[in-house]
C-alpha cells in the first residue's frame, strides 16, 4: 500500500545502536553461534570449551577511563583448577586523578557520533556539506556546446598559469585520454605547461570513415587557441603517414589538410597520433601552436584503433637542453650521446660545440626494438631509447635464403643493430655540455667473430648477429649524495660465418642486441678529520729563575 | 569600645577569606574549562553558556562582597540585605557549576562544595548581623 511505502521511505535508516554495556561487549566473538578460541567473553562458549583455552585474548573490557568510576569486566582463566575454568568479574574501576569526570551533562561526549544516513530529503544538504569536485555535477564552464559558451569576455585579462586549461574559440584544447576504461574521452583539456602523453582506443569502422570526427585532422586543428588578446591558429608542423604494415613515411608538403576518405576498401588519412608543440612566453602567453600528425589507414576488419596524443611546451627563444641528470645520471632517463662532426681540425673543436647531439633526447642512444612480428627485415627501424640503469635486451629473427648476398646483408644487419646514426661519444654526466669534449666518453668498439676452426679456406662471409653494449658506471661524489657517472662504454659486435645454403633452403638465425649497466664503483673511503692534537706549550719563561 | 560596635568581626573575616578564595575559584574554573576544551569534545553550543555564567558569577560575587563588606562596616542593613539577595543568585550559579555544567570533574565538585560551605557560613553570619543592626 502506498502509505506504508511512503512511511518507509520517510523514516531514516540508522545504523545499529552502539553497545555500551561492558559485560556484553566482546570484540573477539567473531564466529556467530560458535565458540571462538581463547575468547573468554564469548557467550557461545560452554564450560567444557573454557577448559581447552590457554589464555584470554581479551583480558579486560573497560568503559571510558576519563570517568571517575567506571565499570570493568575482567576475564581470566584459572589454570590451577582442574579442569581450567573462566573467571568473570564485574568491578568498578576508580580513577584516582582529581580531574576525572564526575558527571557529564553532554551525553554524546562519551561515544562517537553516528553519521547521518542519507535519505532523499537530506541528500542535497549532505552533498553540499561533504561532496567535493569529484562528486559535483558537471560544472557549466565545461559545456562543449558552442551556443552555451561566451568566450569573448574570458580572454580579456587572461594569463595562463600552470595547470589552467588552454582555452580555444570553442571550449578547450582537447587531449583525448582514457578516463575509466581505455576508450578515448574527448573531454580532457590540456593544461598549460603540463606535458602529457596519453594513449586511448577509439572505435572505428570503414563504413563510418568520413563521419567520425575524432579521426579527422580537422577536429584537432580547426579551433584557434585564445591567448591574451590574440587568437593563435594551430599550424600543421609535419605529417607522417603510416601504412597498414606499420611503415612510416614523412610527407614533404605538410600544409595540405588530409581528410579521411575511402580508397580501395580502406579508410585512409585516419589520425593515429597527434603531438602538439606549444610555444609560450614567460608572461604566460601562448604565441605559437603546432601539431604533428601520424595518419594511418584501416581495413574492413578493424573495429578500433589506438590513438596517442602528446603535448609539450617550450619557452620562446630557448633551446631546451634535455638533461638526463644534474650532475649524475638519473635512473630511467635516456643516456645522452653524440658524435663529432667531420672535418673540424682538432684545435677548433675546443672553441665550438665539439659534439653534435640529436635534439630529441630519446633518439641519442638507441637500441633495436623488438616488434610483434619478429622478422628482422620488416622491422623498419623501430628503436627504443636506452635509459640509464635499465638493462635491455631485444632481438629479431633473420630468415636467410640462398639468394641473399653477403655484403648487402651485412650492411643491413649493421644498420639494424646500430641504427641510422650510432653515436661516437656518450656523456659521462647527465648534464655534460656539448662544448666539453673531456666530459664525454668515447664508445669502444669490439669485434668478436665466432669462427669455425675448420673451413678457414672458404671465403667466409661474416655477418653480425649480436650487438652487446656494456656501460660501466661508477658512483661519484659525496657519500650521502652519490652521483652516477658513466666511465666506459663498450659496443661488442659478434659476427658469425654465413654458410652458403643450397638453393631453396632457408635458415633462421636470431639477432640480438642488449645493453647492460655495470656498477664498477669502488667502495667509498670515509674521510676522517685529523685527531685533535693537544697544543700545550709551556711559556718560555716558565722556569724563570733557573733558566 | 566593643559594646557599642555592631559590626560583626567574624563576618568581615569570612568576607575577606571569601574574596581570596573566590579569586582562586575563578582562575581554577577557567583553567579547567580550557583543559576540558583540549581533552574532551566541547562544542561551542555548550562552551558559551558555561563561560558566560562563570563571568556573570564573578561580577555578582564582586558586587555581593562589596555591598556586604560596606554594609557591615557602616552598620547599614540595606546593603547587607541586598548582598544576601545576590547571594541567592551566587548559590544557584555555584550549584550549576556543581551539577549542571557540561563536564563536572572531581576538582569541580571539591571547589564548589567548599564555596557552598563558605556561602552557608556567610549567610548565617549575615542574618545575625542584620538582626543586630535592626535591633
């Protein structure tokens, strides 16, 4: 009947009443209708159970000790008796202090207050009192509707500060990111000076190729960033096209907008990754914004793609010097390396920056990256940066057929193992400057060949099969703050003989590359201060009358 | 010349002792209220009346002791009677601090009991003094 239902709804549910009777409170009574072992206050235990106990886990239960006189229940086991029996005493404990509570007229003082149970009536008031931003409904300023937004009065005296969402003509600069699950949510704004990199999954299909907004380049560059009094347009810095098998090519002309379209049952020009580069001044204004895209293609079977987004901020007129530590290397940061440009005679090198480093700090010293299809020849140059302190090993499988020629294969494998620009020098400290050549450690190359002793007369073809880099580092500096310093880097290439295969046969050999960091620091020698000397000299006229 | 002097010496002594004791009582009660604030849960809803009544009691006490002392020394009945009336208020307030305070500590019980005892002696001596001045 509706009356009882209404009454039931209106009556606030409250928690169970607190137990305050000392004789009835038993915290070790955890099993319902069963005797808990060594729980002397358990009402489910019989005298026979008590005879099996060794000790009482709860020896005393008292009331509030601030009171002048409080009840206490004492449980103990009388082990002398045979069989052992439980003794229960209810006594009045007296607090001898003169500041004990004689009476109190504020009854709630002696117990913890029960929280208010939320009902439909008091929910709003409780939400206002205890709810914070995570529980509040979507605030109005987050609405993505263009008609609900009035941005013209917001860029008057607007100065960006760290973490403030970057505003665009309509809402915010979006950096889609996974929210609860891995699916992309477009409501994540990019914060000023917050370098972020996110990856998320978006559901796509070839049929809806042109209709999904978030896979088209236009979605990411059509709004202009509001900065102070200017509006900064987002320019396209570069476009990389990734083919279905993962090969990436950089496009030459990057000012043309490529929109998704269907071509040969594939949907091409789908945005797989966006990297925003924002240039700002020290007054908090954004003066330039550029976006680099990675476009890809999907076929009929693809149901979802992974998109990756990144945003980075650079201050205007500065060249960011990526340090990997100050001064010692920080574990996890990429090892800095560079190479000496050709053609400079030795003395001039001291004047100019002697070493050339790749501006991307993650591309200075790299190692082959294993891919899901382990074919070496299809790896297409995927490399991962070598991070200080992280030993890595990677590899691939090389399928050798009879038709392969030795020299091109050797060159391909060397390129694969070493990468396009293998550096010559590695920075010994994380903050080594390119001008100080002495701060840089040259990479020593070693060559080991697995020779078969017999077959020396055959013109043997040596192909490199593994590259092992060993980075020896030491702890440098004070005992409490040791800094990591690279002392020695050795790159060892192991080659093996490639035997000529009969035609039609194939062989698969594994190619590995690894990097190992070895700590060669010598144990620290503590330095002690000199022992204090007693500087006691007699005055020169001490033995006056006799000297 | 003692026989012509109506002022009661014991009453004056009790007034003097009462004054000194009350200073101690006031400071002790205030200190204990501060202690209770720190150690126990003392919401403002309960703290405000206790403090207010303590200050009211201090004012009444000063008034009462002044009137009583003046009345005794000038051998006037009116101030003594007024002092006795104010004492009723003081007694009620002392009983409040003894029984109806938010937290009554054992020390509270002791000092209020002593205060009530002093009031008892004082009231008896005051009535005798009023009777003496009337007659």
